[in-house]
């Protein structure tokens, strides 16, 4: 994936002098590049190029224009994004020229809008390119989920885009005569967080059982391993940990299982 950002025009003025101190942040999956900052101007010229190894057509390329704060936090002024699949289907894998930017909420604005960006984006196959690139980092389940959630937020952006997504691109088919969805909750993050706590709790119990066995109380340790001690048999929590609405976590065949 080749991305060259040339210059911008029409960006909002965010400083008292009618100018902005702007940098671009380019993101695609685990790749990230921040351009130089241009101070006190509305004629931003970067002419910077990056090349990244990206194989997934669903990956989102996102460009954010930020006003750099000397004391305060950097503020998003405008943004643009595309999926690599869309780049191929709409532009034959290569886009060069001026593109209209969306506002900080991801909404397309009518004229004059929030500015334009001149860029060159190309996604193509090059023999031997992958071998020259460092391997991608190994992400945890939470990191992967956060990255996927951010890409989804960029795609949907606002209510109108969400409605269009549900009308045209909802990735499920239901064999029902009627379906009404009142509310949707995605709670995978809570499941991962509680699952980690539950796994640690099970590890603590296993360590206690090992200490009991080393102390010579083998009969009690055997009962504990089976979850047959009086207190734990009554509570049902010796080898199972409640996941707060997601079921329970238990040890099975040397591993962990959710039931």
C-alpha cells in the first residue's frame, strides 16, 4: 500500500490569527505515520510518502488532520478514509488527486466543507515486497477488538451512514417474516475483562490446592481438586467462576472453557 500526501487546502482556521498548525496522521491496521507539522499557515504542504505491507482488502486507510496544541491536546479538524476493497472497486486500485474531507464526526459537509487533501493512494502486488517488510506485531484479543471497533467507527461515522449500513450492508440474513431490533449491546470487552479476572481466580485456587498437597493434607487436596469440600460443594464455585451474565469459566482438559 503506497500513500503519498501532497498538500491540503481549505482546512478550518483554528488559531486566533486565522491559521492552523496542522499535522496528518495516517493509519491502516497496525501501521501509523505522522507527518511534519506546518505552523501558522493554511497552505499546508507535506509531500510525504509511506509504503506498508497490507493484505486484507477490508482494512481501512484513515487520514486525520490535527491542529497541534502547544498546551492543549491535539484537535481533529478533518478526516478521510477508504477501505482497500473500495479503492479497487471504485478506482481500480489507484486514486490520485484531490479528495473532499469529512468533519471531525465523519460527516460529509456541503460546500465549502472542511477542506480538501491532495493525495496518491495505490494498492498493488509487488514481488518480494512482503519479504522486505518486518512481520506484523502479535496483538492480544483486546487489542484486535479495539482495532476492529475503530475501523467500524470510521466506516459508519454518523447516524445516516449507520442507517445506510443497516439498509444495504447488514451482514446477516434472517429467515423470518418480521424482525424488530430495539437495542443492541456488544459486550465482548466486558467478557474478556471478566474472563481474565476469572482465570486469575482459578489460578489462585489451583495454587492453594498445590500448597495444601505439599503440606501433607492429601485427602483434603483431593477433595478440593474435585470441588468436593463442604463449603465449595454448597457454593458450587470451586472449579467454576461466574462471569457476571456470560455464564461461568471452568477448567477442562488442561485448559479453560466458558459454559
